[in-house]
């Protein structure tokens, strides 16, 4: 069941909202929470009953481990460590089997020249995302940072359908306390949630799915060994850069908007990342909840920046390589992560060197423009590995982008391509983002640094815009397409 489908928009969502708010308004808050948890399990089970059974098994296993960690707080250190290691290793083994078994077998066969039988597995949707959430909960329980924990809240934390499939990757401290609240829901939450859902849906249906037609021909031709022209390579790569942003940020907008319809506030996932002036800033604004997880549960435990610059750069590289591998079981993703690790190391090195070469001081329009341009080109170049079918096709695309293109075997029968891409680039570079448009800001609450403060309300004008966007999207749902991040 897709967010961008008639079944979800016209049947599942209205039914879930009606039952939840009917129970909540009658004072049956626990029943409303239970109904929302059940609806979330139905939503996930719609994809695959087998995947739902796996989710339930992992849910029960992790609940038992977290319960054991909380019960043994202040007790035997070895027992607590054993519970933590069992939980983290078990979750990673499940993820490794479903996502990386064939990748490992393929490379083992190529390395040793042995013939192996590949495993017939189907990656359950959302496994990468909710695996990270459960690992974070285990680590926090081990470190004594879990304060709100009950079985119903835990079930909803794991299965909450707005963010179950593709994030945001939520922290338990952000949502579990909210599941326990029983006060009246704010009308502005519902209004802003509906507007944010409409914006996210239009990003996916009206923008991302439209510019997808610019992406395929050049990358498909490269996968067949054909060298695209310079214009085709750059058009396809920039189009994919925009498609990925509008597709995934659209999903995140819909997730945050849907959660608001139920009175739950999820953390932001995008904050105009293509406006970033450097790679460090880009990763603070792109897929923000994944960046936070990689920082808190991988980079910092590896040592962070506490053991000198060389160790810091090594930790950055390891973190980003593993982050790339998390996205997909292919060497293209590993190289994409490695590139960003190198970019981050260079960025930190440049910051350290600037005062010594006299380049510190207030920035002006031209330096900011140059910084944004260099950052954007670096990000676009790295996306080639993210999108390419294999390393050979990635090299062909990069060769063409560098000026060694062919004669245009990859035909693109698309009118007004450059004009559309230039318009979209202007939007992502200069326009306010969706959370700013809907009155949701990124200022932090002093007592909860990982949560955003929601402010403002929809005007009648925004209500009209919301209705028009939803109507346009509903008329455009003739060919429903999955979100790009579902493959990860």
C-alpha cells in the first residue's frame, strides 16, 4: 500500500483517522493508541504477510532484550553487555541475510572462482530503517537513557505506519512519550499535517515522477555499454539529483504530515540540502535522521574527533562507507559512501587550514556562490554511483560528464527538459522548503534539542492551495510508482 495510491488516500487513511479520533475524543486514549498500532500492522502486512511475521518476531525479540536491560539496570555488567551484543548482532544478522547474502556470495565467487548458489530472498520493506531504530533503542537502554517504555508504546514505536517503510529514522525519546499523552489534539497540527502531506504528495507525483523520464535513457544506455553525450550525461545526472530529492523529501514530508494528523510530531529529515555551502552542512541537512544515527551510534563510538585528525578522517571514511553500504548491497554504494567520506575529510582539513593561509573572514555573495556551486557539483558527481547499475556504467557517465562523451546513443524524446530542470534547480536553491511553507520551523526547543518546535497555522489561502494540490495529485495517480528509497 503506497502513500501515493487511491487505496491509501481514499480508504485506509480516512478509516484509520476516523477510528483513532473517535476513540480519542471519547476518552479512550489507550484504545486509540492500540487501534493505531493495529492499523500500522495492517498497513505493513498489506505488502507481505511473511514480512509482517518477521516484523512481529523481531519486535518480540527486541522487546524481551530491552526489558531485560531495563530490569538489570545497575546489575551484572556482563549480563547487560551480553544482552546488548545479542540484540545488536541479531538485528544485524537478520539485515545481513536479507540484504547482503547474495552480495557476499557473489563477491566470494568472484574472489575464489567457486560456483555458489544464490539465496532466494526478498528484502522486506523498511527492514533497513526499523533495524536502525531497534539498535538505537537497545544501545540507549544499555546506557540508561530509556525513560518511557511500555508494551503498547513500543509496538507503535516500531510499527508506526507513517515512518515505518522509509523513515524518518526516529529516536524513541521523540515519539514514545507522545504516545502516552492523552490531551486534546491541536487543530493546527491537523491543518499543518494535511498541508504537508499535500506538498509531499505533489513532490512525488507531479515532480519526481515527471522528471524520471530524463534519467532513464542515459543511465540505461550506459548499462548497455553505450557512451552518452556530454549533454545527455549532465541532463540525466542533474535530473536524478532532483528526482531523488523530490521523491525522498516528498516521502518524508508525507510521513511527518501523516503523523501530525494523529497528533504525533516526527523529526525533520530535510532542510534544503542543496543550499548547503559545504559537504558538512549538506549532511546536516540531507536525510537528517540517518546522519544523526550514523553520528551517534557509529562515528562517535569509533572515536569521533577525539584522537587526532588522522583518526578523525579514518572514522569519517569508515562511517560513510558503512552508510553507503546500508543503502544497498553493491560496490557502487560503497564508492558513493567513500566519496562522501573523502569529501568530509577534505572539508574538515580545509576548515583547519583556512586560518593559516589568510582565508578567514566574512563571506560575501561571490564566495558563498562559489562554495554552494562546488558543493553541489560534488554531490551531483557522487550521485552517479548511487544511480548507476554498476561500476562500468558509472565510469561511462562520468567520462561523458568530463567531456569525453559519445554521439548520443541514449535518445531522449522529451520536450522542454532543460527548462524544467533549470526551474526546479531555482526552486531547490532559492525557494523556502516545505516545513517553512507550512509554518513548521527548525528552531530547537531548549529542553528537547532533537525535536522541532511547531508554530503557525494555515490560512484560508493555504487551505485552497492544499485542496488544489490534492486534486491535481489524485487526477495524476494513473500510474502509481514506488518511492526510490523503497529499494534500500
